[in-house]
């Protein structure tokens, strides 16, 4: 029920953006509709993959059950990695459900080559999952950093919007979501296949995603170890 409610809420938000933009811009709005759908699609999955981890550990800390996870036979770190993978599957379900609803509502036609879309989205979401692990670890250590979560959401929107403009700005490609947004726009709006993309562009995508995910894992383990050593794993 909660997942269904989340999808309905996201769909309602898209309807506000879609009909509001069409009424304000007029016929010219159709020229940017494809980019809007792709950007909204990536934002939904990026935000979900980030919040699934950061929000989970914030909830566990509030409930006072983090110690039980840490004492699990599987180990807290392994649980965190498995939760990351689980959140990725959930994120894909929500994202592609929303993509279907957006296409049916607008009648827009996009290239839906899954062999190209899924790898790009997967490596793109690795960066936001890394951010989720980072802030999840910070939540374990400092308990209440919810004010930062809202700021990250605005940052994700800016990063996705920067994607199509990053072709001539290499430094932007090293930020989360930017390279994925750029390549996803090319695949879904221009019909470019994965194997037609430049090898260097794909390398940057994989490198950035892996780098942020590994960094997030390392910082997550650092914060949880600090919480354990100072005796604040569950609460202060």
C-alpha cells in the first residue's frame, strides 16, 4: 500500500508539471517533453535509491534497533550491501512503472531499448546508492541529519538538469547522475544504442558510478565503526 501510494503521489506530481508546463509554454512545450520525461524518470530512481538506504538507517536509529542488525550473524556490512541491491530492484520497479504511466499520459514516443537503458541506469544509480550509504552511515553516527536529506533532493534535480549540458564540460561528468543523464537522453530521445556510444563516455559512466559507490561503502563502514567505538550505535 505504501509503494502504491508513493507511485500515485509521483504520478500526481508529474501531472502538475506536465499540464502546468503545457498551459504556460503552449505548443512549444512538446519539443521539451521527451527530455522532461527522461529527466523525471531518472530523478525518481535516483531519489528512491538514495532515500531507500539513508532513510532506512535513520528509521532503524529512531526505533533503536540498529544494535540487532549489527549483531546479526550476517554482519551489518553484508546486510547494508544486500539492502543496497534490494533497493536497486525496488527502484527499477517504481521507475519503470512511472515511465509507463508518463508515456501513456502524454502519448510521447521514446526509444525503450532495455539492453541500452538498464546498464546505463544501473551504473548511474550506483552513485546515488553511494550517497545513500554515506548519509546512512552519518545517520548511524550522528542520528539526526534529516535536514540534509531535503537539500540532496534539490541537488539531484540540478545534477540531472546539468546532464545534457555536460558534453563540453568534463568536470561535470564526474558528479553523480550527470553522465547518466546525458547518455540516457541520447539513448531514449535520439534512439542511440548502447554499442553506438563512445567507449570513453561509457568508461566515465562506469568509473563515476563505481567510485561513488565504493567511497560510500568505505565511509559507511567508517561511520558505523566510530558509532560502535563511542557507544552510540543505537542512541546517545
